[in-house]
C-alpha cells in the first residue's frame, strides 16, 4: 500500500462532480486500500476519492464503530430523516472547523469493494460522515455549507 497526497481546498478537483465507477476491479481495490491507509495516517474518519485527486464516486469511512472500514462505490443516499447541527472538519481543509446541519439518520445504497450492491442505514457520526464524504462527490466542501467557521479547534 501507499500513502496518497491529500489535495487541499482550492484544488479544482474538489469542485468537480465526480464520475460514476463502471467496474470494481483489482486496480480500484488497490486505490481503496491506499485511500484507507492515507485516511488512517491522517487521523481522519473518512476520505473521498476527489480528496486524493481522483474524480470518481468512491469514499472510504471508518468512524471506529462496529461497521469497521466501509468502502462505498457509487453511493447514493436514498433516505434522510431528522436534522442535527454539529462541528465538522476536513482533511482537505486543515485546522478549520465549522457547524454544519445534516440529516440525523440516512440510508445509503452503494457497491462494496467486491462490486456487490449494499444498503446501510446509519445515524450519529456515521450518518454525518457519509453525508460529508458524499458532498465531496458533488464538488461541495463543508465550508461551503457551514453555518459558522473557526480556525484551530473543533469545539
């Protein structure tokens, strides 16, 4: 595996709508593994392919719960419920935090690392992370939708 460079706010790839993935193969799984390693090394809980310069619809997430490492290929949120505002940060916007309103609970459909169709319903941090990472696939950063932004500390 290899560490990838995380692109920062201002890079045009972060403003593009990512392209659907046509085939889950060994080359894509290698990118998944490299993205996961990069996310863990950076102490993140999620990383979208555009954040490593790849404008494709894939994210890796691990919020430290029973789901472990999740890889979502061509993810689509099919249901949202409730609303909650909380603090977020982003590996592409270092040392900046903001309060973002998100759905409290989401259902997402996606292909897993083996190309199998899956559905997951999530709440709490996992729901927030899914929404944050899927925003990256639409060219949206959390700073674009935050109610307030601050430097340097999460709270």
